[in-house]
């Protein structure tokens, strides 16, 4: 919806576009727009890759098959370069994370008023269409990666081996309190930094698009186009960084210090 249609001030316009469609209050509030958009994009990824696999041919491949093959080869190469364990799940996890985060980031290139205006016509008061501008989603993703790393740590080192590593690395067994404190800080910092990095970059990008939408109409297209071209790099890079750090954290869980 445009500012003129709703007679919003600039502050109200920005607040409106950065407000989630929620049910519930406080800790138990659910951001419906984040959930729905992320689920739809996740299904889009799964269905498109499934259809490409279903219709794969050894002859001349179509565009979708070419794209899927390129993405699989790209992710497999990153996993081979970093991860030296034996789990067959790491590459699929990395591919899923990259494609899902990329698709959610890509929503940032839609005109900021397009879907919110369409939703308002249907009686939906708020619609925040970029899921990765919601810290609840980015931190949920990073915590999931953190839990996977813990699982692989326990699976490969056992409780005894992991406990010994936490108490003796890096300063030796005599300094076990410091070793434990440093390890806890390090482990807690991983999901927080991973989630907030993705959220911060995409939130800032969306905010700039919203600010551009407040400018006179004759300046919006050139400025929006320039920012969109630059922001494409951010969209791809943030998905890549999230995937690479996921591979690194899982790889560290398979290796002794």
C-alpha cells in the first residue's frame, strides 16, 4: 500500500512495513507471515528439485535440470573442501540451507508495496514478506545448526570425549575452569552471531528499500535499481556464508583439537 493511499506519515509507513502479522502475545506470539512465506518457499525448493530429479535425462537437459545440477555440484565441492567426515547428510543439509535461505532473501527484491498492498485489499493489516528480516526465523535456523553440531560432537566423540575436550582444551587439564568458560562462550556465540548476521544484513537491506519508496516517484526507479543490483550480492553472499559456517561447525564436531 502506498503512503498516499493510507495517509501514513513516513514513520508510520516504515513501522507498518516492518511489522509482522502476529497472533498471540509476548514469547508465545506467532509471526504468521514469516511462517507462511518460509513454508511456501521451502515447498517451492523441494518440489522444483524433486521435479528436476524426476525428469532428469542423460540427453540434452532442460534449464531446471541444468540449474539443479550446477547447485548440487557447487555445494558438493564446498563440502568436500571443508568436511572430512563420513556422514551422508552434510551435503543435503548444506544444499537445503543454501537454497532455502537464498529464496527467503530473494523476496527482498520484490517491490516493497506489492504484496502488502495486495494483502491489505484482502483485509490483512500487516504482511512482512522477507522471512530473514525476522530474527525469530534466523535465530531458529542458527539454533538448529547449533543442535546439529552438538549431536555430531556427541556422536563422534562420546560424552566422555566431548567432556574431556571441553575441560582440557586449549590450556590443559590444570586450567579446566577457564577452558570450560571459553568453550561455553564460544559455543553460545556461534548461533547468536550466525542468526544475527543474516538478520542484520537483510533487515538493513529491506529498510533501505522502504526508505527509497518514500522518495519522490521520479527518484525511486534509478535509486531502487542501483540498490537492487548491489543487494543481489548481499542476498547470495548471506546464503553462502550461512551454508559455509554450517559446514564448518559440523566439520569441527568431527575433528579433535
